[in-house]
C-alpha cells in the first residue's frame, strides 16, 4: 500500500511544482484538491495569527503597546469628564458575561488576519498564478501590492480620526448626559470604521485598473470628474457608521484626492499609449486599406522570404 501510494503523492508534488509544470495544467478534480490545500493553509495562517493577536491583546511586545491599549487609544483620548467612571481609569463597560472574551477574540482574529495577510494572500496567488501570462502576473502583483498599501493607509486614517469623531458625537448634550460605551458597541464601531476606510481606499485603484485594461479612457474620466466627486460624498455619507460629519468629510476628502490621482495616472497612461501608437509604421494607414503584410506562402525548405506582391500591398 505504501509503494502504491507514494507515486501518487510524488505526482501531486510534480503537478504543484512551477518548474516541472509551469502552466499549472491539471484536471478538474486536481484543481479542486489544489484549492482545498491552498484554502487549508490560508485558514491555518489566519488561525495562527488569531492566536497571536489574542495573546497580544493583553501583552506588551517590547516597545509595542498591547493590542488592547491600541484599540482603546481613541476612547482614552476623550476628555475624562465625558467618560463614565472617569476616576477609575480608561476602561470600557462590560454588560454581559463572557463579553470581554469575545471582544478579545474578535480583535485578535482581525489583527491576526492583517498581520498574516502576506501568507494567506500568497496561497490564493499561488492558486491562480499558473493560469496567468507573465504580463498579467506582473500587473496582478503590482495591483495587489498597491491594494495592500491603500487598505493600510485607509485604516490608519480612520484610526487617526476616530478620537475626533467620538468627541464630536459625545459633545452633543454633554450638559445632560454622560457616555458609558459598552465594549461590544465600541469595538464594532472601531472595526467597522477601519474596514470601511480600508475598502473605500481601493475604489481609485479600480479606476486605474479599468483604464489599464482599456475599459475607461482618460477623456471619459475627465468628463465624469464632477459626477465622481458627488458620488464620493454620497458614498461617504452612507458608508460611515457614526453618521457624523467629521468622519464623512474625512473619508470623502481622502477619496476625492485619490480619485484625482487615479485620473492623472489614467492621463499619463493614455498619453503614453497614444505616443506608442503614433510611432507605429501603420499609424496613419486608412481604415479601409489592408495592412501591408506578406501573404505569399513559402515552402518549408525555402529560407528566403518571398517578396510581397504589389496587388497584396495595395
């Protein structure tokens, strides 16, 4: 049994080898097995990151503060006189048993998924890469790298504006109310704002991708500029979970700058494509005239190219 099973394992390794099988040729069932294997490694990376994040929540990693301190940072930035139990430190309110454990688990999994994103993203990339051409792989790697940077940038911007958004929201009726935020509500607000900002920052990248594949031209984006800015503000008004004008304006302003940057990238890309097309020897050939290809067939033994016939050229 061991001898009969070993060739099959060896064959599966050969199928997954980029050197021995560069185009990723597999049967349907082999693709399903490969996807299951890649998905398993990706989930294992997320679980390992979640365990690390769960431990990090209450543990300080050298100069890096604990994850709990990082998450509670925006709440602790609120003036003490507006927090419930201001004389007992900066702590959130737990209303039901086991709530603190679930919050720690949720935040730990989210942080672990971000920290281990290169590992599980590589698994999905390794699954689809054999079916792509070399040029498509180059573009895909570039866009994935830019998407990661934009998502991280959006999350950082959201984290910086959360204290100001909380102060604005809690400032209304401060003479009559004091805010006691529960841990579940506060963590859900913070995580949703981080995710919304991170995903929203990917929208300008979509415009660049559509331009690079030829779906949208710079002239169209220039014509749609005002409409795009209006849609950005409408999207920000509905997307921000706090419904406060501060976070809405911050998201809309950042997306407007990124959208304008995407339009300028499209302008440079289209100008470069136009110069390349103008430099071609057939750029000014009329549309109703065939290209001057050599349509004369040659024999296998004849190494000298045949001269083009005048009737084929004209």
